[in-house]
C-alpha cells in the first residue's frame, strides 16, 4: 500500500482539497482510502454535501483502521499543526509527504519551520 500524508503547520493552505483531488486521481489506479483526521471533518462534510459517493472511501481516524486492508493507496488529511512526534511518525510511515503552502510569508514561515522540526 502506498501512503501519502498531506500535512502542514498552518490551516487554510489547501490540505483538505489537495487530499480530495489526490484521492480522486488515484482512484483511477486502485482502491483508495482517504482518512480525515482533521477535527473539522471537512472531508466527511464534503462527502455528505455531494449528490453521489466519491470513487474512494472516506473515514475518520477513529473508524479507519477497520477499512485499511485491501486498499492500494492511503491518503491522510492531517489536522493543522501536528506536534513534532506526530510529524516524525507521519514522515517515517508515509511514502510521500505533501506540504501545501500558499505563496505568502505568513504561510511560508510555518512550512519552513516544519523542515526544522
């Protein structure tokens, strides 16, 4: 299984929408589970607002373990500002870590801080 984590120290930079687009793209290539671990549950809310089910599964971090087996791709939409231990676990376990960032100083500074941590 290929694991992609979408994370960042700042909220509002596109983590959730990036996670959704990546999950949709990869659903053409295999079974995808998108884990919504953001406390806002934005992905779950997005699914409920839609007219149809997306071509991938969406679960929160509490219910996801029962659904992980059998997927080709696991996409993790993390909450903003994971602590340094969570960040290390995420980067060690994921095959790819994506750090969305709006190109402005306010957003760039927290992203660069992640590299130090």
